[in-house]
C-alpha cells in the first residue's frame, strides 16, 4: 500500500515490522530488499538477498533477488 503511494520509507518500516514477526517470509524480505535498492541502500538490499538465499536456497524467489543489479552475493 505505502509503496504504491510512493511512500518508500513507510513501506520499509511496514516490511521491517512484519518481518520481525515473520522472519521466514521470503517474499516480504525480497520486497524489502528491492525497496532498499530503490532508496540507494545497496548494502542493506544485498543483506536481505543473502538472507533469502540462506533461508531458502531452493525457493524460486531466491532467483528474483539474485538477479537484481546490486545482488553481487
């Protein structure tokens, strides 16, 4: 919702709160990484992509994060 309204910082806060409760939720982690990337926080984005890779190396969502430009994992 926040992301669609151009409120990137609010969207990041929302994903962070959700992931604090549901740390295994890979799609939300991917979205958070993409938001970090959009905000120019490449290191934070890469950290999220690495967390996805660690938690679900066989999950297809890993490849979405891994294909991102900053994802030099």
